[in-house]
C-alpha cells in the first residue's frame, strides 16, 4: 500500500502538486487521470523521490520515503517513465537491468538474476526477443520489454506513466489484459492514462487531478455518476448496462462518440 | 540457438561473470582476441623497427637483459617509453571518449568537448610564458591545467546536477574561454607560440619515464575504477528516468564518470600533447563491432586505442625517416577515411535517425 499524505511538490518556487492525499491500495489497479499539465507526472516523480517535496509525507507500507535509499525505493516500486529513449542494447540486457537495485558494489549480475530476467521475459511472451536490439523492436514490443524489466525488478508496485501512448488499438487491448493479469498476480498498479474509457474499464480506483490537486477519487462507477470528466475535459462519459457488463461512451454537446 | 537455451546452458555450466553465453560471447572473445593480437603486433613492430632495426628474437633477448649496451639503451630508453606512451595515450583517450559519449548521450562528445584539452593547452602556454621549458615542467603544467579543468567541470556539473546538455554547453563555453586566454598570451608573447607548438600538435618524440610514469599510474587507477563500474555506466545510458527508476543516483554517477573521463584524458594529454581525434573515432569504430554494453565495449576500446595509436606513431617515424611526421596528422589521414568509409558502408546502427 502506498499512502500520500498532503503531498506538495514541483519545480522552482510555485509548486505543481498541492496538498495531495491519496491511498493506493495493494493488489488493485489505480488510474490517475487529468488534463495535460495537471500534475500527474509530477506527482509520480515526487512519489518516487525524483523531485524534492515541499511538504507532506509518502509512506510505502508504513515506511516513510525519506528513510529509504534509491535502491530501496526501486525494490518497492518499478517505474516506467513517459518519454523512454531507446538505448542501444539488447532486449535481454534491458530486462536484466531490472535486477540492478538488488546488486551490491561491484555490481555484477548473478546466476539468479539471469533466471529471474528469463522468467520475466517468458511471462511477457517475449523470450524470443532477448537477442534483438531495442532499436529493432516495434513500440508495442518495446513496451513489453519495459514491463518485463519492471517484472524482473520484483517490486510489489508498478507505476506507469502513459503506457498506451504510441500503441495501436490492438496493442492497447493486449495491454489492458496485461494490467489485469498483473493485478491478479497481486501487484499494485498505478497508471497515468489519457484514455478515459480504458481507465474506467481496467481500474479499481480512479483519481482525477486538476491544477495539482485531487478533484475526486473513487470507483469507476462513482466517477461516471458524478460526471468528473465533464468537469475536467468538458466531455461527459455515459454508461449503459449490457449482458457483458457496463459499457462506457463519450458524450459532448449532445453528440455521443 | 535462442537466449533461453543459452541461459539453460549457462545454468548447467554454473559459470558466473559472463553476460550471455553462446555465439555472441564467442564472437566477442574472437573480436577481443583478434584486436589484442593486432595491437600486440603493432607494439612489437614499434619496438623492433626504427633507425636501427631488431629482429623479434633479438628484441626478446635484449629485453631479457642480455648484452648489447648500445642496443639495449635504444630499446629501454627510446623505443620502450615511446611505445608505452603511445599505447597508454591511445587507450586512455579512447576510453575517455567512449565514456563521455555514453554518459552525455552525445555521439559528438570526445575529451576535447568538455574543455580538458583547452585546460591542458592553457597550462602549457602559461608555463612557456613564464619561461619554464623543461619537458617535465611542461608535462606537469599540462596535467595541472587539465586537472583544474576537471575540477571546474566537477563544480559546474554538481551545480547543474550534471544535466547532459548543460555539461556539453558548459564545456563548449569553457573551451572558448580557455582558448581565448591562450590566444591572448600567445599574441602578447610570440615566443610562446613557437615553444608550445609541439604540445599543440601532439606526439611522442620527447617522452621520458619521468613524464610517463605518474600519468601511467593514474591511467591504470582510473581504468581500475572504471572497469568495476561497467553496469552503472550501462544503466546511466538507459536515460535518466529509467536509471533512477531502477535505483541509480544518476547525477552522482554521471559526475563520477565525467571526472574519470577527464582524468584519463588529462593524464594522456600531459605527455602526448593534444591528440583529439582518437577520442572521437576509436569508440565509434569499436561500437560498430562490439555493441554498446560497457563490459565488452570498454576493454575493446583499450586494446583498439592502444593498437591504433602505436601503429600510427610507428608509421609516422618510419615514413619519412629520418624526419618525423607529427602523429596527430597521420592519425587524421588514416583514421578519417576509415571512419568515413565505416559510416557510409555499415548497415544498421544510426543510419536513419
């Protein structure tokens, strides 16, 4: 469980994130939504200790963030950043680097690290890509490599910043299945998503951010009922029941999509 | 054979310390072995050939310490220091360039770009301006100059938390300031221009053990530290956020790598003068064959850099004997076209970005 207690953070004098309190429950999928520049990514970075906080506390299973070293944080949370550059190494090596936080100086990968990396790749169905260079892979494949890396990190929580950007609809679909699978295997998942329908579909909890504050946080049903997206984006999300569960669609100015 | 199978092979063999088994590993060993062989050949021929030629057998017996007072002196006090200097300078500059290119994520980075060369140049110019002209003093001044620059880089990068672009821009600014001071000194005192030209062109003709040994020790130390940090270097190149995400303090390590690279370059420049080109082309050349994983990349850079510079130095001595061509010029003449050829011919890599 990750608890944020009135966290404020940002760059320079005026902060970006103000007084955010949020609990990310264990083994559940939490989605963070909000307009561009509403402070989602900044909140993630503050949560991981990448940028200094100007106030508040962050607790991982009750342990405050300030008491943890960078490697200890990495063993608690695996982080998939938003803008990933493409390093010139093989995919297998990339996944293996997920074991980095467990190494002590001089940091050499051990036998068990290879085994864990191999398992992570098998779990993502990319064992065959180990020898491929990262630059040779498609966006979706690269995404899988990064997720395999996060799995190899064996952290109880995984945080992903806009993981579906650059993925085609088929890959997005597969991604949704993957997130479900992760959560079923007991991982805590926190996603920043721009695709509201996807967020509503795959998450157990949705938190909406506006101008650096949490506007509302609740289950997908509650978020739809209170028309949060209408207030955030001017585009409402409506739902209807089918025999295969609740379906969502966008509606703005009387037109639906 | 797939990675998986190879992994199982690994597990069966229970061998540690190797990155991946199978073809790639063998391929790399072959590459390293071949490069070692070629470099050794360059070193041996550099020891044997010159105004007086020795056969390899004679070389061995002379080095082992049997007879021949005059010949022994030639080997021990002319050829050996010169060959050592060429190989150490080559290795240090190549590795320095390789580290800088990776750490700054910039293909154009080389020791010159962060101001180390300019710092050393300023040290030498000032030294000459004060009328101190002994080889040892010039070498010391070059080293002090580059160390001072290393310190400035350290301060600058810690103030800017070692941001990649800022370090490069800062280096360019530092270069231009240091060069400006250099130029003004040479304009005011024209003798200095003549005196420091040897240093600016670079070369190994005036090398002696007193100049060489301290720099060699420093280079070996820096190599020692660097080779235990290969995985950290790889992780830094993954990008700042990914690296932080897997628990590396990127800023701190980038600073450490910058200082190590600057130390290597500074030590090399202190006895070899300004040989800029190696730091740029050797890493690129090696990367084409060995890939970008530091555990393989850096050792190969050491061997290739040492071999290339030793070879060039030997040719520069022999080509117009008894006159000598400055080795820097020869390196550009040989290395430049080879590099261009590689850029045009080699498929894959960064051709389409």
